[in-house]
C-alpha cells in the first residue's frame, strides 16, 4: 500500500515538473515584461455590435468622481473624458484641454478645447470644467478622489473664456498626469444639477463628451455603450455602433462565454480561465504592458515588522515560480515596487535605476545571512491575510511559505471573506492584530513618483504600516518640485533604492494585462490603459 | 378564515422580528459602510463624514431601525448606499428574474420529483432502481457543479441554450432560465422523488388500500383514491419547504449563470453593508417563506379533512 502511494506521488511529481518545464523552456520562468504588447492589430472595418465582459462585476456608479476601481473606470473611460488623455504607450496627450502651460511649478493653465459638444448637443464650456474639477473639493459630492493630490489644490478658476487655471499649495510634478483620471474629467454642470441624487446611477446616468454615450443599463446584467456620431475628434471615432458590456464574474462562466463566442472579448480574464483560453480556437489571448503589481503589505506588527525578515523573505521566495505556475506564465518576478516600464518620462534613468536593484533570483544563503540582523522572535509564525474566495492568493502565500521554511521562518496563509478583506485597506481596526496582507495594486498614472509616494511617503494613501523615513520624504518632496524629467527620475530612483532596502511592501510579481479577443474583433489596446482611455472606440472588425 | 388571518398576523410579527435581527447583525458586522464604499481608497475625512451624514449612519442603532421601519410602512424602502438608487426600484428590476427562476424550478420539482417518485413507487423493478440511482446522484451533486455540467453539455457542447443572461420577453426568458432552473431544482427534485416513492410504498401496503383491493375496487382506482392522494400529505410539506428554500438558494445559480436576480444583489449588498438593500431582500425572503408555508398548510387542509376541522374550530 505504502509503495503504491509513493509510486503515485512520483508520477505526480514527474507530471508536475513536465508541466513546469513545458511552460517555460527559456531561462526566465514567467513572461519577459519587455516583450509585452501595447496594441493589438488595428480594426479594418466597423461593426454593429460587440459584446464585452467586465470580470470585476457591475459598476456601482458612472459618476466619474465615484469611479476609483476596475469596474467603474473601465466603463467610464469610454464615456467621459479628462483634460488630458493617457495613450496606450503610457504617454500623456492633450484631451479636452488643447494645451497646458506651467509658468511656475504651482500654476497650471489649461486652454479648453472649443467646439466640443456633450451628447445632448450642448457645448462644453470652461464653466463646465471649473464645475467638474471643483466637485472633488465639495465634501457633499463625496468624491473618492478627494484628499491626497486633490487636497493640494489651492484654487480652480476660470481665467478667460476658454482658460482654466489651477493653483497648487505646494509643487507636485505628478499633478498634470492626474488630469487623465477622474480628477480631470469633465461632466455637464446643468445635467448634474438636474439629476440630483440619481446622478451616475442606472436611473440618472451621466452627460459627457466621450466617443460613446450610455445606452440601456440592464441592472445585474449589462450596460450598452452607443457610438457618439458627433464626437469632436474625427480621428478617433468609435469603430462599433454599439458595445454591450456584461458583468459575468464567475471564472468558469467567463471561460465558457469567451470560448463559445457568446462574448467577443474581455480584459483581466481570470487566472482560472487561462488554460482553456490559451488553447481556444475562437480567439487569441494577448499579454499587454501593465502598471500592476502583486505584493505583500506589512502592517507593522509581529515578526514581519522587522525589515531584515522582509528582506530575507523576499530573497528566499521563488518569485519566478509564482509567475510561472500561479500566473501560468503571464507575469514576471518583480524587481521593484515600481512595475517595470511604469513610467511616461525618464526611460533611461528609470531603466538604469532598476538595474542597480537586487536581482529577482532566489538566494537562500544570502537570505539566511540577512536574517542574522533580525531582532525579533523568529519562532513566531507570520500570518498573511488574503481574501479566501481568491484561491490563487493562497497558492502565492504557499510558495512564500516554502521559501520561509528554507530559512527557518514560518509563514501561514490566513483566509478571510472578501467582504472583510476589503476593510484591511480602509479600516485600521480591521488590520489590528495581523502581520501582513496581500494586494493586487496598480499605478493610477504612469508616474513612479506618485506611486512610490503613496506607498512609502509619510501618511501616503497606501502606506498601511505607517512607514516613515525622513530621508525618503525629503527626496520625494524634492522630486515633486523638480521640473526636469531626467533629474526627477534620478531622485525617484534614490527613493526607490531606499524603499527596496526597508520593504514596507514585498513586491512579488508584475502581472501582464490579460486580454482575450474573439477572431471577429480586434483593435482594443493591450496595455494597461483601459481605466482612462476609450479602449472600446478602437474595437472593430478584424476582417476575418 | 380566522385561520388565515391569524397566520398572516403571525407572518407580520415574524417579518418585524427577522428584519430587526438582520439589521442588528449588519450593524454589528465588522467594517463601516462608507469604508466599503470607497473601496479602500484613502478619501478625505470630510467626504467620509458627508457620506455618514447623508445616510444617517451616525444615528443610534434603535433610531435607525425605527426610522427604517416607519419608512417601510409608508412604502419607502430607502436608498441603496452603494449606487444611490431607490431600493424599491432596484428590487423591481431584479425580482422578475428570481421569481421566474424559482417558478420554473418549482414546476420542475413538482413534475420531475413527484412524477419520478410515483413511477418508482408504483412500478418497482429496473425502473425503480434507475430512478433511485438517479435521485442519489441528483442529491449528491452540488448546485454549482450541476450548473457547470449542464452548461458544458447543453450550452457549450450542443449549443442549445445560452451561456449567460436572463433574456428579454417571456419566451426568451424561459429559454435563458431553463438550464439554471434545472441546476437549481436538481437536488430538491431528488429528495422529493425519494420521499414520494417511500410514501407511496407505505400507502400501497396500508390497511385501507389492502381492504379496498379486497372489496374488489379496481387497482387504478385504489391507486388514485387511496395511495397517491394519501401519500401527497408528507410530499406537499417537503415540496413546500424546498420551494421556499429555492429563493434563498438561487444566488448560487444566479452567480454561475450571471442572472440579474435578487440573490446576486443580496450577496453584493451584504459585502458592502448596504443596509437598505439587505433589509428589503430579507423581508422579501421571509415573506416568501411565510406565504409558501401558508399555501402548503391550506393545500394540506384541502386534502385531509381532519386538518381542516382542527384549524377552523
């Protein structure tokens, strides 16, 4: 009996290693982040209807100031536009503002584009712009973007018929980038005021200027985007008359819907659906350049509070294996807290800065050496909290646990229901008594300064373990006040190197964008711009 | 008649008590609603305070419950915290799907469950064995797994049914909801089939059936008058309980087939601590349970005169 069990185990082991070597015959186990796509083949013709899916479920609201996550932003990006617009290659171009002038590092003068109409035919004015931007400052409007960057705005004024001037309290070189996000999105003032409480919800909807307007919102099921024939930018007219976005969240149902052609495409296809979609004859899986990061966030308690422990744990964890198995080769081991290529300026500086960081390879001996500096009781287990419905997190933590065991530490996964997990990000009381929790995070804008500031800056929006380092703070402030892109990038590199020493978060992998499209359709950008760029407008016929 | 009135009064009492319990449970659950709303983003304290004020989240527990109760008596179920929509309006959009799904599943349970049970109970032999095996299988397969299997055979393999959505218009809806209804009804049908079979077996060999046969009453008449009619008493109870349970269990199927019913709405609302929505759905669930149980009792009385005498006294 025992013999048989051993035989079965060894067959399984052979099968598993077979899979692993099949998945990555090259030396890097995951995908190389430098090989990821920015675009997919351009559409060759127009379509009447495209059906899409939103695996994160139904948006709670279409009001841009209440859009601050995948579900809402992926839809709103096609409806409402900002003063600036993020491009698939992560550059930032003028949007509803023709241009921006910065006479000093506290003043941003936006020249508002003329001849832009809302869907109802009313012309967009500088008053609409001032009104929209000011909504973030009005607590009664309840903007999810209030605080942080918005809190730094001293005034928003109409300074000429077609000119709006924004003044800051202290310099922030990342400020203008945020005009691609809902911080800079323009809605119609008259419509907002008339809609009252129902603005943004399925009854009230919104009034914007984008390439699509809102059609039927069938609650719990789907929302229709209808092509805006009067769109101001004739080069960027939508290629499909209608795009229906469904809200299927179950991985198996998503795989089935995509594989049968019932749905034409989806961003963020669930990891559980990857196997069947990689071999699908209906369409193709595209891996795109991303701004996402999977990391372990320290809370500042227990063994995990010791930087030496975190450093050792990162060195001992086989992050390449996580990229290859848990993410099925659609991610790469993280070298930094800043996702690779997550910048719109300073390319050579950021690339060089990254090269100077420790490599991502596993180093058990090195980890043991680092662990000698630890001053905490290493026999205590480290509990890493994850949302129990997302089983792939348990797989990630299990791999971390393997590395931990090799250097004499104990790491245990601690699953909590999703509803409770959400509170870890917002409620200090929920975090109390825990050591660490896992996160799937993304950069709002391709600016390492803004992302790093949120994680390691004192009081940063994502600084969950109250990390505070006066050297890093002063370097970040200096960077925010530096106009020259190259010089700023060098300063951010300095902060990055220091952050990678202390590791308030342990970066695990940089996941690629996972986009699936039916052979019938093409054109949606492959990179991580679908939160702030009208991706659906580029969707059209593939000619096949 | 007083029997019905008394039962309805009891139902109202149960509704108030259960809504109080649900309200208290939501209130006690960890996390604050405004924090779930902003999804972990760090928002200025002024905004959080404004949200708390808009939804009177700072009022004491009993005040909030009392306000809610008096509003409901005026027909106002409040506003959803998550998407700022009128809850009545929100439910009106979702209820038809769940009602239709549950109705279809109930029909399947009654037709398939009782039908199979009668066949197995009266026929015996190979047919009986096959139905027994089938009901064992049906009972053992969890609903979500049944949903997956049905989908992969009838939607993906054969392409007969759509893979998601609840359709528009009556016939399209029936077409969209057939597979989900089967997945939902499967375990209950299996239970009902087994109970019907056992019950029929018992009645077939009971004294009055044997006597009737001895008096020379035709076998088919004995079956209809005595065996099947009498065996329906325990069966009606179990069918009632299972149909009432369908509403609560529908969320699994709604999730798997992406249906816009109240089950998925409830799950989301609980996650976001969306008080008004959870309360309204709880009321609907409890009311449905109470009404179905009432109907079962009435049915019971109609087939067993003894029950009627006792209750109308």
